[in-house]
C-alpha cells in the first residue's frame, strides 16, 4: 500500500516538473496525453496547470475544452484559472461569461478571482456598467482593501477614463505599492491628463516609492505631452542615477519624449546608447525622424531595422511618406515590394499613402495601378490621385478624374482646393469661375480654405478684381486669407495696395506670422521700400523670428534689392545656420552689384562648408560671372555642375551662358553654343543673343536670331518687342510693323517702362511718357535745363535707343519721357542738394538713359543708385559701377 502510494507520488512529482518545464506545444501535448493515461488530467491541480500552459501558448480553445471536461466543478481554483486564461488571451467577453457562470453556479469567488475579472472588464470597451457591478461584488465580499484588487480597479477605471473614480479607489487603499502608483500615473498619462500624472509622480517620490521602468515610461509620456521637457530631462537624470536608463522600455520613452521636444541630438544619443533595441525602439526613431522632416534619416534607419526586426505597418507607412517627401522612388518601390513579399495587409489607408508616395515621386502609372486595384475608395484616394496627375502637369487628365470622382463620391473642400490650384498653374480663369460657381452650389464657398484658394487663383489668372471681391466678401478671415491677398497684390504688381493690406491686417488685430513676413518682403524688394523693409526687420527681431533661416534668406534678398548690400552682408554674418538658399541669395546679391569675384569667392566658401550647390546656386554664380565679364570662370561653373555634381543644366543655365558669351562680344561663339544645345532653345535663349546683337550692331546674327524667335511663336510680349527693336535698329520698318501687328493680333501687351523712387518714406511711381503726375511741369523744365548742361559736356542723344519710325525730334521727345529720367528729376526737385537718390526700374536701362544719368551725376554732384531688370548701377561723378557693361 505504502509502495503504491510512493509510486503515485513519484509520478505526480515527475509530471508536475515536466509540465512546468514544457517549452513547446508539442511537449505540452505529450505531457497532456500522459496525464490522461494516468487519470490525473481532471484533478484540480493538473487541470489548472494544463489550462495555464495552453493559455501561455495562445491556445484558448484548448483551455476551454479542458475546462469542459472537468465541468461542473466546485473548485474555485479551476474557475480562476479559466478566467485568467481567457483574459490573458484577450478574450475578455468569454472571461466575463465564465465569471457569470461561476456566480450562477453559486461558486464563491476569492481574492484571486477578481484581478482577472477586473482586467477583463477593462479590456471590454463600453462595459463600464459591468465594471461597476464587479466592483460592487468586490466590496460585498470584503475584498475592497486587497492590494492587488485595488491596483486592478485603479487601472480599470483609468482605462474607462473614469479618473475621478480611479483616484478615489487609490486614495481609499490602505496599502499601496509601486504598481498602485504606476496604475494611477499611467492612467492620467494615457488620458492626456499630463499635469495630474506629473503631480502623482512627484507625490510618489515624496513618500519614498522606488521608481521603476514602468512608471518612468508613463512619466516621460506626460512630459512629452505637456511640453514639460525640462521635467523630462530631470526624469532622464533620475533614470541614470537609478541605473534603469539602459532598460529598453525607458530608452523608448526617452526617445518619444525627445522627439516631441524636437531634440534630435539627444534622440540620436539615446538611440546609439540603447544596448537592446526592440521593434518599438526602431519604430519610434523611424516615425520620429519622419515627423521631424528628417526624411532621409528615417529611410536609412528603416533599411537598418530590416536586418534585425520586422517593422509594423505604422512604421512602413511612415517611411513611405518619407520617400514621397524626398521624391525617392527607388526606396519607395523597395518598401512597397517589401510589403508585398511579407504579406502586409494593404488596407485603404495604406493604399492611399502608396498613391501619394508614387505621385510625389512622379511615377503616375504605379499610383494609377494601386488606385484601380482598390476595392473601395474614399475621398483621400481620389484626392491623392488627382494631386498626382496635377503634379505630372496632366491638367486635362486631372479634370477628367475630378469628373469621374463626382460620379462615385461627393468631393470635399480639399478636392476643390486641389483643382483650383490646377487652374492657377494652367492659368485657366474660365475653369476657375466654373469651380467657383460649383463651390457656391455645394456650400464649400463658405469654407475659409476654399475662399483663400479662390483669392489666389483669381489673382494669378490676372483677375485681381475678382480676388479682392472674394477677400472683401469673406465673413471670417484667417491669417492665411491676409497672407494670400498680400501675395496676390505682389503678383499683380499692386504694391501700394499690398502695403495697405498689411496696415489693415494689423488694425484688425491679426498678428503677422512667418508666412506674412515672407510674402511682405518681396513688396519691399520690388519697390525698393527701404523703410518698410527695415520696419519688417525690426518686427522679425522683436518677434524672435531672426533664427528662422527662410526669413533671414528673404531679408538678404530684400536688402540687396533695396540697394543696401551692406545690410545684406550683416544679416548673412549674423546667421547661425545657413542653407544653400542663404548662400545663393548672397551670391546673387553680389552678381546684381557687379561684384563677380566676390560672388565666386562666396560660392567656393559655400562648398568649403560642406553645403552642396544646387541648380539655382549655379544659376546665380554664372549670372554673377556674366555681369562681371568673367567668361572663363562662368563656363567652368557650367561644366562643373554637369561633370562634378551630375546636375542637368536647365534652359535657364543655357540662357545664362549665352548671355555670358554674348555680353563679352563672343556672338558667333554664343550662336554656335545655342545650335549645339541638347535641348531645344526657347525664346529666352535667342533673346539673350539678340540683346547683345543690338548693343554690338551685329546685323547678320541679329537677323537670324530674330527669325528664330518669331518661329517659336512665344506668348511673351518682351521677345516680340526685342525683335521689333532689332528690326528698327536695322531700319527694317516693314518688319517692325509686321511684328507689332502680330503682337496686337495675339492680344499681347507691352510692359510699360516704370520707375519708382522713395522720398521721405513715400513711394512715387512714374511711367514712360507720363505727363499727369504731381509736379510734371517742374520736372519737364528741370530736364530741359539739364539737357542743355549735359550737351555742353559733350552729350549727344543716341537715337538708336528709340525704335519708332518717327523723325529725330520726336525720337528725342520719346527719350526725354523715359521713366527713370522723370524719377531722377522729381528726386532732384524734392530732396536736399547732395542727397543720394535711389531709383527702381522694371526694365533694362536703355543706352541713352545710361549715358544721360552719368552726365547728370557729374553736373549735380549726386550719387544715383539705379536698379534695372538686370542689376544695380551706381552713377557717380560721370561714371557707372557697371563699367558700361550691362
């Protein structure tokens, strides 16, 4: 008898140890079979152990089958085990069903029953009433003071957002441990009650609770959410002191917090020092860098992650967005292929992100293919595809897709804004008006964003009156509305109106933002409005925007175009951070003032700092070389961009090289260069050559060039005027009349010569031939006096600068009415002797005006700083800073 009992105990012990050490489901099945054979599988101990083991292996169905074989049972341990198993596997409703069955069977729960039941309640969203009933059961049975049950209740109520009840349970607990504090802190943090989370954390420190990694991760989330980054750094220091800063959970919390504070340096340091990086670590840094617009870093980290972990769909879509923003089609296709090979579910949201990525990368066929394969589409799907088609400049296709969309789904305000932006690009005023009517019918016209888009499209399609009507009829205007109308004024050359709008905006109590500054500075640049420019600079300093790189770049451009190169340099020198645009603005500024050598030095300094020049930077430095006669240097840069930086020259670069050669008198070489171009030369290319031909009097090349321009049938009036003037200089008046008839028949208009001068902080504008401005008679009389004086100095009118078939006296009258002369005379009349004058002109200064201004500067002993369409001219003592090279 004793021997049999010993054998039974030995088998019992062996099976118990084997069951505890089981590490695979196959081993568990084997032990389970032995238990059935031995008849021990229905004992409370082994049945409970089997349920627990199957639960750990994520086999809840097997757990239920075992419990069924032992039912009905009055053993509370077995009931607790099955409830715990269901909760552990996320089957919260089933866990609660077992609890109800237990109650119906009159099995009295014990203190081990309720933590799992409470956790099941917490997992069932919307089951707050059930949770309260379970809480009542706890109190009825006298378990309200149990530590583990109390912790579970705090966590449960926090998950339901019932933070007041959670805090009440916490406060009534007679005993608390670190889990109690963690539950309350994480509850407040999860519900974005950041300040309360931090307060509870500080209380835990006061009472001496030892902080663990779970509490730190919740506190760091609260620091990141509340913007309490200094507190976050203190918590970081605490983790180092406690030696838990190396734990992966803590590192992940630190990374998330530092990303939210945009402290990328600290993020990188924490990431590099994290010994064990799990999938959450990688996901956090990849998504963090993408959200911080560090797209290339995000993509590179994703490629590293694939060597160790499988990313989740959130990370994959985050990287796809990064590929779209960088236009990295190669990486984008790699990520897409990775998704397909690893069987990621491509739901609607993911498909929309793929469409957006391929559209931004310029690979429209792939975007269309994904769109066509989608079983169902939402507004984002259609909007992403339409945006991609517009980006590909397929405006008819975008319009057709928009119409197809309306047959499937009602467009939203994003759709209308997108299509209106297409009208802006296509200069399609008729379609814009049709869409405007449609927005009125659909009610989207009341949307501020749509109204802002309408202001923009009307202005850029040449209907400033329509733009102003939209603006004035708006009931609610946001900062974007004001910025849009100010930008519209700049685009439509309504500069004074633009300044009035800025004043109105400030009177309405709207505080200018960075975008306001960026669209206001060009107004100052165009008019040479130095006072307004300095006022805006003062506002930048007062508002703390001086560290913003785009604003500093705009200030460099504004000061340089307002004739204050010194202030441009000061802004540049005070910048802590510079990008390629900063250097380009400086190089272009030097070029405008004819400082070619300084421009090339700046270009080389830029490269020495590690900033890679882009195509705009090369355009600026070749432009500077062109206006300083640095032919070989300019050609060197043109070749360098192709050979050293793999930048394909655009039409603008070729035009600049043609200008470089032509200005230096190498007209034949310039013509050969044009004919050898790998891309078809447009009117701008031939126009550069024709301008130089007219200045040098090279008739044969001028005539050939004129024919090329006419063949191109350009819509730009300026090139027809250039051809007309070239024929006039050759005395071919029949061709002049033919060209001018062509201009008229096309409905094109010549840009009138305009000049501006700033006197006592007021801008005065003059047009060529204008006779209806203030003090016209005084200006006319002064000019006549000046002409007599400069004639005595040797001035002879250059009648070649007049391209009209009229007699010589009429040609002299036309020259006398040029806008810059009117502005200079007006300035002389209204300023003190010796005061320098600054004049802005919208067109290139003609040869005769250039000569006249030199003579006048000598006679009146004044400095004239004149900015024309090409560059600055400083006239002083009868000479010009351009050296007659412009």
